[in-house]
C-alpha cells in the first residue's frame, strides 16, 4: 500500500472531489468543494488563534513592483528563478515589471517603514490568507508542490530581539495547535541548516510530518529575520529616550494545500480517508435503511429526530436518502473519511435506538434516540486518530550506522546519522535525501569518512 501512495493520493483527490488537476496550467490545480471546505475549517481556526494573539488581518496586493522585490539582495536571489512577471497591460508594455507575490515580506515591509515612527507603533503583527505564486521547476504535485499555493502568512515588527524570539515561541504553539490539535498530524520541528534557510532570514524553523510513502513533508515554517529587512527597508522607530533603532522582525506561514495533503495521508487506511472530526466537512452521516415501504414512516420520523438533535449540537452532518444499497453508501462515506456513521434501520427503531459506527476503529455503539448524543464519540475519534498517528510517526525514526543502513531507512522515515561537516561528505547524503537539521551538540563519527562530527537528520522529502 505504502509503495503506491502517489497513486492512492491522486485517486482520493479525484474520487472525493478534493482537487482537480486538469486545469490547463501545470502546477495550478482547482480546489473543489470537499477540499476547500477542509481548508476553510483550518483557515478559520488558525486566523482565530492568530487574532487572539494580537495579529491584525490585512490584505496586500498580489502585484509587487520589481524595485521593491529586488531591494533585499539575498531575498531576490533566492526567488529570482521562480517569479512570475506581469509585463503588459493590454497591448502596452508596462514601464516597470510587476511580480506576482512569491511571498510578501518586501511589499509589506516597504509599507511598514511608513507605519512605524515611534515605539508606540510597535509591535506590528499582521497576517493574511492568500495565494502565492512560484514557478516551481521541480516536479509539481497537486496540493504538495504547486505554482500557485494557498497559505497564511504572518509578519511582524518588534522593538527588541527578545520580543521577536517570544513571538516565535507563541507562533510555534499556535502552529502546533493547528497541526496537532485540529488536524491530529504529528510533526517534528527542525532548525534548517544554514544553506537551506529562507532567503534573507537569520534562521528558519520547519515543521515536518511523514507521509505513508516514507517521505517527509514540510507543512509550515517560521523565520527569524533579525534586522536584515528592517535595515534594507529602513523600518525605524524612536525609543522612549528619543533614540532611533531598527525593528526586529519575524515571518511565518503554513501551507494549506500541504496541510490538506498531510491530513489525508497521515490518517489513511485501506478504505480511504479517516478525517479527524474537528476538521471533517461532514462529521456524521446518517444512513436510513428500509426494505419495505411499510417501514419508511417509522424510519423517517426517527431520522428527523436525529437531525434535530445533531443540529442542536452544531454537528456538520448529512442524511443519505440516495437509492443505492446501504453497502455502497457505507463504502462511499468511508472512503470520504466521515468520522461517524449512524445507521437507522427498522430493528433499531423498534428498540428506540440507532447504530453508530466509528470510521477510525469500525466499532459499533447503540445510541438511544431519546437524548441522542454524539459529542463524546467524536471527541474519542479525534483523540484516537491523534494517538495512532503519533505512534506511527515515532516508529519511523531510525539510526543509521552505515551507508547501507541509510539507504535502507531512507524512504521509510527520518534517519539520524553522523556527518563531519565537509561538503564532499554532505553530497553523499544529499544525493540520497535532504539534510533536515544539524545537531552540533551531539557528536558522532561521519557515516562517510569516519571523522568526528555532528548528528544530522536526513529524509527523502517532497
Ligand atoms: Zn565525512
């Protein structure tokens, strides 16, 4: 099953109406209703957390003038090959090129330099949920690597480095809530090696999970920008003593498409998706079952009682009155990952009950029609999926004692190995996978040359 994750993933996208990859621009899939509803739930959840933490929502234009994008040299060098340019309006050539935002640091900080005058204007914490555009030259995959992708980006300005570091800790907690509490997806937070950090940042933290094919997937990043951008964009404030200082900045973002891919892949089983109830577009599906018309009336009134109580509990539910046989309905809703199915048949109704079937375990529970309650079951499913996913994640960390070990474990999960720090040895790792992080405090012999070195984490990545 794990070998064919990519085939499975594409089939799920299509059959469950998550996304359609046939849009006639490569790397720009269409997000369909089922996928977009999951994204909307995560987006609202994240935006609420950010706004409770003092972030203001903003919207910046999609176009960035070339001279603004190019002002920070490291930054533009990092994105140069990936920028889409608008060069014409109608038949006329524009007098300056305009970029489709690949990320918004430059255009936002250009304006921040006008907004910030004194320490009273700080901190600034803003966020926006938008699409960004990068002409990816690597193999594109729907949701995972696209040339247009949906994300939320946060940007800040602070008086001191300490304030910026505190913000990084807060945002880390917010992202872990989104990824682990809401989506039940386990992640590892890695400090990116110097050569792999965000262009223009002091350092980058990356949140990584593992998909069933054994590849790691980066779902969010946080960048400490230090004063690199504030120097270039001249974002200065006057402190309480009237002295001018540059602000300290951070920026961060999770990708909604990648989070959607993660929630689909991490919890899957042989029958299809298993969605955590809190993010599932449909949390409960009610399937009425009757073979004789004489049963129909009883079933209908039981179903409408159930509908009423689900509505009063604010549960997202559907009643499947379709003509198909119950078995094929079960198959379809299971594939879609609906966390709980309620079967309402003649024998159940006689006993004044309905049968609840959990998607995560298949376990069946009879629920009384009076005082019909599913909240506890849904909470249980949410917790169980989180625990199962965490256990599976933790079982996929490996120690490599030799290159042979490395080759065996890469593609299964995340591998610890020793590296001396030399480029020539790094090549041996990087032709096989990606170095996710370095741990210089732990010493170990280099897997390639044997020299004393640091511990690194390596994985195959998307
Ligand atoms: Zn070495």
